[in-house]
């Protein structure tokens, strides 16, 4: 408690100083403005006075024409300049570094139904996140929930139901094609074909699919093409001058594509309630309380075999000819009594069929989903936050005090029944042209423990608090001054983790404007990180911003062409500990771990986790940004554009170029290498948003375009390369590296003439890939890897959002499109790069053969690991450029006059489609999900009734 | 509200202003905690270079792997570079181990092992001896992996680290010569063997206490606490000497001429270890099948060794090596596939190589009338394996996937499966799993016998004895007789070979290949002998009764690959570090 007092002391002193300072004659109170307010850090500012760095989506308004089920990067992409669906201004938002605040408390974006949300503010500029301290340094998203308003009781009921329709399913070869091509691969490798012509014929003819299996994992017998999602909620709000409330009860449930065994019952549902209350206790004191509870559950079939993962990953690996999952008992020769007895003892017979297997494949995903049991994942979240506002005008005019406190609790666990089961390996014979099973052996045993297992229990607690003094005054009608001091901190505790995630900082901000024309803002935050060594734990983050609101100048004030125009520029330097992933990274810290034993004894060994570096310090985000924003031609056109450049410097690394490789080992995981602030990255770019709106008779049209472009550059790296082209410095941070492919070897002689043996294939032949020997040393090896393009790891380099709203009488049409450009990806995995025992996709049909040497799109097939051909090279690279129609919604609001004097005050219906169309050269690749649940278009129908 | 803030402030200050306390220690904690000091030494024990099964044999002419992602397979196919992990891992782990040992050695004299000075002295001696022995072990593996002629042509070893380093140490140092490294290694071995008892065995009375401790006021119970059987399988005097013997054989070999170690010295070192076991008479009669169910059984006394074993790991009850190497019909992955090359190296039962007409080798019945070790170490087509003695068919027309190349990643690629190191009474089938005791052999006597034979033959000829009562010929005769070959004809072929050093050399190398197969020895043997690295690994594709010998995997090694590469990363960083020629 004493330490807390000490930390807060400066805040209190600063506040009291400010309270005394303005002895100037204060003539008027700070005025209130009617323009919409934007949530910035710890305060709200009139939209036309924001000095850049922040963008807001009014979700409550948007939902009237664009009903969205979930808040996430996809559903929010393209609505505001600066947010590309992944990050703000291309900053490194990965690994949860983008801070999401709901009503000021760090929370999960996926745990708030959009219907409960009033607005989402993207705090992209350094000046905008300054006051949130260290852990907001890569940007913050502030979600504000709805609140009650003074007025009649208002009840809104929403219901919607829709179908997800799979966009595109992976295409795999059937058994006969697979076997034929596998034989070709064997011959390519100098081996004999594995499958006889007879086997292939029998498989292709489908004469006996139980002996010659041909399992299509994406058959309609196993995978539905659609599943349903239904949402419903009830909003009740109201209040009076003293107290106001908003409540929401929300439920959704959706199904799954799968219909194999227990998986046909798969579902996910979520139920939540929220209550937000505002109370004016006395005139000078008001308070609020928000509470929300979420119950999330999902039910699924169990797969206890790690080899398969889940159905989708199994679908990518389980070859069609391997096993018949179910075989009719009637196929057993009636004289094979032992076999019949064995099978009839199984507790898993289905429709006269027994589960099939082989010694190599005793289990498969079908038997797992049918017999291995089922599980239920449960997650609960309770959120509570409250705050108080005290108007201290009685102490000092213009002074207010505000304190907030939040506490969240989240738990999750999985309950399951896990069963073991036997499968049966048939031995077939053909008698007089008829296949019969003559004997059977058993793999595994049937075991139903009947015990409910509980696993994966986790819990998480978040505590958040802040206290602030605000001082706002206006003097001489032209001097507008506001200052605040904020002390804030939050802390998150995870089950099973000793250390907590913490943030604590003390912020000061002062802003002044002269006659709402000339603006100046200064912010200073003292951040504290307990991850650093004593004496290095404090840092200061300053920020300065100036703005000129030209539209308030006499010479523009009455212009019809320019209704609003503000230009601003900002410079900041933020200190963050976001990249210090652990505590005590500055100390050598020997640990006990690993086990060494001798015949009668043993104990844990001791070794250092790292070398010491007491000087380890904060990472800096140094930023300059400029913004122009205006409304023109009677507000028919709005423009908003920013330029930004920021550098992240002092990123911690274990500098490998200074120390030999043996300073670190894998087991035990020891290291004598210290952490050092070293790497630096620059991000530069621009964003803009243009909206035009016009009424044409009965028709209202609004068209908006939002765009974000960023580029990245590694400006400092710890590296040594023989060849300069391998240096990461100067290349994008999200660089993709690989070999430069020169196409297929045309002849075996050509293949024998070059040395690519370092890539790991013993023998190269015509139809294998040839790579460029970039450094001309006669050998192709890892020194010939070059920069090939940008991966867009922080969002596609250039993203575009285009949205159109058209209104005619009660009808509203809303169309939202997104464009994404400049990023490349590798085609990865066996679907695109088959080798060895991989399942073959339809791409294998276009493999290299002597006959199609000129049109082939894959190297020759092989049963080896294809180390040479499957190296990352531009052969496998594709552009992710695409333009998507992300949303189309038609809404009809029944005319209000129908409801005058009725209980029902309004009805609205909508029909919508999500993720409808993608345009792009590589659309097929981007739309196909391999090894995972297929992407879908979502067709939704919904209604809103207001009481 | 205020109450809430109060609660937050008092309840959860950890990590907010100061980090939650951790038990942070550094190397200096050794000065006060004996167990902690031992734990530092423990890191060096963990980093020891031993494997429980065949690893690099699949990059030799003895075996191939059916795991197509195996790193050694890639290497043998031509993918060996100075960045290949499996060949540079030793650089990391050996040097890191030496760092722990140096950290320990710098402080061991001051560690408070006991408040009784006599006992403390014994602890210091033992642990210092262990550390020195381990440092020699690490140097041996460093020299094996990285010793070689540098770009300058000089025979180089590795930088010798005898003091611990930290982030401020200048690491840009040149490699010491191979000779300097051997000198340091043998010095460590000799010091270790002086500080350590031959074995850690319990004494039963005070009279047995070694003279150097007798005057320190300790009784035999005190001695047993430090040097007794509770320390079994840690570095002992016998082990340190065996490492000396291994290293001197390496140094005396053709690839390391100029190392300063002569063949005679290598023979003397080996003899020293052999004499600890009672000379030639001490050769264990079942030493060539120490791993089998009949020898190990369920007899798992932790504080004793089979006569064959110089150093081993602990007993572990499992089925993992069988799960890796049994054929698929016995629920294995069929990983290590012995080659036709190795099969052909086993002589006929009468001791003649199968290429010799006198062997009576029958091309149509190639596995009959052969050296019994063939059946002991290798599963051939039609032989039996497993708890039910099931017949394993490796032929192309086999009914199960045991047949050659039936299923990639499970079936054999050569027509043979591994039998050595596996226990026949283990069942890796997860439904009916039967686990049995195994241990990792680290050093065994047969290797030292063969080291002696090789060195003595070079130094003194087949029947020369130096200062020892046995010759290379004597050793080889004992080993072949133990294996059961040439017993009916007085091993006529051996008698023929003893006529010259050259024929004897060939025979000794072949015996070494057979006896030590699948023990991660041949990969480096081929190199120190400067032998042919490029012999294609072959297999037998059997259909019915016809044998078709096939090429399975090329061995794409360049000539310079008799010496391994230093890691590329460190070569780039340190200008004084000289790479071996060719890399």
C-alpha cells in the first residue's frame, strides 16, 4: 500500500498544481458542443476537433443497414482509413499486441456481440494511444458499449437465421487415379509399381468398394454443403434524468458441415447478458456500472488420435485407397466362424457393418468420430466495471475527478467421454468371381470407461483501474484549455502462469486551442515496466501535436465549398515493453531443469537461461504523422487522409552474430547469450477516406472509399552474410525469402550438369526444378536464397474498402467491398506440393511427364521427400491480390405511420449475403481451405421489432 | 469504489511495480550449495553424445533409413553442408558441455561438499575427476567430428577451452592443432584416472581405503558415500581410460597422421583398459549379444555391469527401439534397414569371406551356412522375430507390408530389417504392449579389444605383442571364435591372414564392421581410415527363390568429406576460425 501511495503521489501533486495554476480570469465555462463525440484515451472529443490518429465506426448506425454477427478483422476491414483488418498503420499487431479495450478494460474483441456496441474507435496514431501506456504501443481499439438514455422504455428484438454455404472444397484424386499416379511416382524413383493393373481396375470399376476402397472425404455422405446459424437478442433500455439503463440478452447457435458419426451433432452456442447502468447520485456526482456474463459452449466428436487431428486435417492426409471404414458382415464367408464370432463381439456394429482397419491404419477419422466419444468445450466470462465522476467545480472551477475500476473473470474447460474401440482387418479371397472375407484379425479393444474426463481447464482474471483529474476552462472566449492527469494500470493473471501481464503508467496531457483555430496538444506518459532491471523500469513517452482548423478562419468561414477543414501534424516517441516477453530477461537466471541420472540416482541439472544485461530497456516507437480532414460542398463530400512514418527501435534479440552457436543448447535449454535492444523496423504509409453523399429525389446515395497503404523496412538487424543480397536490412520486415526457380530440367543431362545436392535430393532428373545459382559459386545452396516479395504479415500492403448505401423510401441497399493488394504467399503443404506418401490433389494431374513437359505445373512425382523440388521458391509463390464483395444487404423499414399508437413501434426486415464473390487471379487458391473447415458465403435473413 | 481500488492495490502488486519474486541464481551459487554445483556438472552429463540406437549408420554402407525425412539420409544423398544440423550439433553440444565443466572445475575446490575435511577432499577429487573425464569425452567427439586439415593444409583440432567464458569473452580464437588437442585430452584422461577409482564399488572395511585417503581420518562408510556404488554409471577411472583409448585410436589413424599419437601408443592405451578386465581372458563370452533378452532378461541390478560393458546408461523399460525398427507386421516402423553390402561382409560359417570359393557360399541359399552373427544382427527374408516368432517375409511377393518397398515409411527398402539392439520379447503393439528393460551402451569392451587389434597390427604386425601378453591375432581369434566361425577348421582363414599386416588389417576392419554395426561407429571409422565413402547402399529384392540385387541409395560424399565441417555460422562470425578444406 505504501508503494502505491508513493506512485500515486506525483499524480496527486500534479493535479493539485494544476488546480491552483489558472489564476487567470476565467470568464466562461468550457462550452459543450453538439457535434458527435469521439472516444479518445480517457476522454471524448468533438469529432471535428480530433487532431488525427483516431477513426471511429459508429456500429449502432452501421448495424441498421449492415447486420454483422461478429466483430473481427474481417467484418471491420475497409470501414475506416488506417485499419486493414489486421493492424493499424501496418504496425506489428500480431500475437495479441493490438490492445483491445471494451469500455476501457482490456478484453477480447470476439466476446462482444456487435448489437451491444455503440462504436469502435481505432487509435492508430502514437499520440492517440500515448495515455494507455506501454502495452498500447502497437495501437488500440476502443469498443464502447451502448448506454441507456433518458426517455421511454425501449425494447428492440432482433432475430436472424442464415445458412453458411461452402465456397469451394478441396479436390482430391479418387483411388484409381491416385494408385495410377503413385505407380508413376514409384517408377520415377526407380522402383517397381506398387499397385497391380488388376487392383487399379477393380478399384476403378467399384466392383467391391470394401475390398478396394475409394473413400471421398468430401462426399455428401460425410460433409454437408451448408449449416445454419441463428442469432436472437433482446435489447431493453430506458431511464430518466437520474438513472438510465441498457440491457441485452443475446443468443446464437451454429452447426457444422460434418455428418460423420458423433460429429453430426456438432454445434457451437453462446448466451450472454449485459446490463449497463448510469446513475446521477447528486448533481456533482455520477456513476456507472457495467456487467456482462457470457456462456459459450461447443460440442464436438472426439478424435483421440493425434495422427488425424480433426476431420479436415485427416481429409488432407487420408488416402482414398487405404481403408474401408465400414464393411458389411455379409461379406464374411458364412463358414468363417471364427471371423464371424470375432466381429459379432464388437459393440460397434452399424447397419450390419463392422469397422475396418489394417495393421498400418488400425484407426481412421471415421472410426474415431463414430466410437471415440464426444466432448464439450465450455467457456464463461464475467465482466464487471464501474466508475464515478465527481465535478469538483466547488473546489476549483473546471476540475473534475473520474475513477474507473474493472474486474473480469474468464474460465474454460472441456468435458469429454473418451472411448477405445476395436477395428477389424479382413483377409479377402475371391471364390468364383465373388469376394469373400475368409478370416479376420482384430486391432485394439472396445473400452468404454464411462468416466467423464475434464481437461484443458484454464482461467484468466483481469483487473483494471484508472483515476484521472480533468481540468477544462475557457478564457476570454478564445483560449480553450484542457489538461488531465491519469494514473492507470491493469493486470492479467493466467492460470498456470506464474507471472502476470501488467501495465502501469502515469499520464499527463494538456491541450490548448485559440478560438478553435490553432490547436496544440502535449502529452507525456511515464511508463513503468517491472520486466526491466531496477533503475531501468521507468521511461517517459512524450508527444506533441499541432493543428490548424482552416475552416474557422474568417476567409473560409462562410465558404460553401469548404465546410470543415483541419490539418494537423504530430510527433511522438513511445516507450513500450510489449516485446519483452518475459520477466527478468535482464538477469542471467540459472534454472533447474532437465534430468540427469546415474544408476541409483538422479536430479535436475542447473544451467543459465540467458546471459545478463542489466541495461535492457524499453523499445521505442518514434512516429511522425500528418492528417488532413474536411467536409466540402455542403457536406456532400468528406475527405480524410493521413501520412505516417514510424520506427520501432531497440527490439530485443539474442544477438547471434557476436556469440558462437554453442552459447545456447536445446536440451538442456541453456543459454549464455544476453538479451540486447537491437533490431529496428520502419513503417511508412498513408491512408485516406473519401465519402460522397447526395439525395436524388427519393433516392439517397452514399459512396465511401477507404484505403490504407504501408510499407515496411528492416533498418537494423544482427546479421552476417557473405552476399549482400541476403541481408535483411533494407528489405521489408515481412519479406518472403526463397530460391529463384528457373523451371524444370529439360533433360537428365541438364539435371546432372548442375550441383543442387545441398538441397537434399540425391538424384535429379528431367522434370525436377532448377534454381538460380545467384552467387555463381557453382553450387545451389541456402546462400542462393533471395528476397522474393512481401508477405503482408501485418495486413495486405494496400487495402481498400468501398461501400455504397442507397436508400429509396423504406428500402436500404448496402454493399461493402474490400480490395487487398501487394502480398504474396507460398502454396504450402502436400495439397500443392505432393511428395512421399501424401494424398494427391487434382493438382497432381498436371505434374511433369515427358509428354507434357511444356505445360506441366508441378514437378515430376516422387515417393521420396522431394527435398529439391519442394523448397520454398518463386515456383510456389502466388499473389494474394483480390477484390471481394464482402457484404450485400437489403433492408426494409416499414413506414413509421403504420405504428402510430401501436404497441409495436417499428419493424425492419433484412436479407444479406456475406463474402459473396472474390475476384483475383488466384481466387481458387485463396478460396480453398486445405486441412480446415471450408470457407463459406453466409446468407442471412433477419428482422427487428421495436416496442 | 474506494474499497475496490484498495483491494486491487493491496492484493496484486506483484509484477505491477516489481516483478514477482523468482529464485534467481548464477554460477556463484555453487560456492555455497553442493547439490547445485553437482547440478551444473549435471548439465554436462545431459549433453553427452550417446544415442540409444543407430543414428548415423544410415549414412554409411551398412544401412539406409526408410524415414525419408531422416537428416542423415539427406546428408548421404549429397545434402551435407556446413549448415547441416546433425553434423554441427556436436559443435554446439560438446563446446557447451565443456563450458559447464569449466564453470564447475573453476569452483569445485571451494564447494562445501562436507564439513568433514576428509570427506570433502574425496568429493572434490571424485567430482573433479568426473569433470575432467567428461571434458576428455567432449574433446574426443569434437576431434572426431571436426578435426581435420584446414584450408591451410595444417592438421587442426578445435579451440581448446579450459576456462569458462561469458558474454564479454573474446571468442574469435583460432583452432588449436590436432596434436595440442590430443595432448589436452590425454592430460584430462590421466588426471581423471588418477582422481577416480576404476569402478564405484563399496568397500567393506577400513583396510581397503586407498592410501591417499587413509590418512584423512575417514572410514570405509565415508569412502562408500563418495566413491561407493551409489555413484555407479557416473564417469569412473575405467571409463576415462577407455575414452583415452578411443581417442588415441582416432589420432593414430591414417586420416590424422601428424597428430603426434603413434599406433603403439593407441595399442598401449587400449591394453590398459583391457588389462583392467583381466586381459584377453576377461572377454565376455556373450559380449556380442549383450542387449538380448537372454542376457539382460529382467535382471536389472543398477549397480553392476555385464562384463562386456564399460559404460552404460540406466535401465529403462520400454518398447521404443522395437517400435522403431520391427517390421510393420510386428507393429514397427521398420526404420533402419541393413544393406546387402553389410550382409555380404559376414563370412561363411567356416570363416572364409563369401567371395572366396572355399567359403561354400550358395548364391541360391545365401543366408545358410553363414557367420551366426548375421542371424543375430539382421532379419533376413523368412527368418523369425517377435514374441510369437512370426516369420518375416521381406520378398516382393510377401503377403504383408513387410515386403520390400510395399509401403514407404514402414517397409524395408533393402529386403532386411534390423535385429541387433532389439529384444525379441518386446511387443510394440499398443493394444498388447510388452515392454522390457533396455539400456544405452556407451562404451563396451569389444570396441576396445578391436581398437587394440587394429593398433597393435599396425604397430607390431599381426602377431606382435609390444609389451602386452596378447597380439592382434590373439584378439581377433578370440572374437571370431566367440562369434562361432571357423571353429571346425581352426579358423583357417584367420591363419592365412596373419601372414601379412595388410591382409590382417582388412580382416580386422571387417570384424570391427560386423561386431560394432549399428552402434554409430562405422560412419567415422570409414573416415579415419580414409576408406571409400561412396559405396552405393544395396539391397535384395527377392521374388520366390530368385534374388535380384538392387541399388537402393547412392552415397554422394565428396572426397573432402572425410573431415566434417565446422558450422557455417561460426565460420562467418569468427575470422580466426579456419574451416576444414573443401567445405
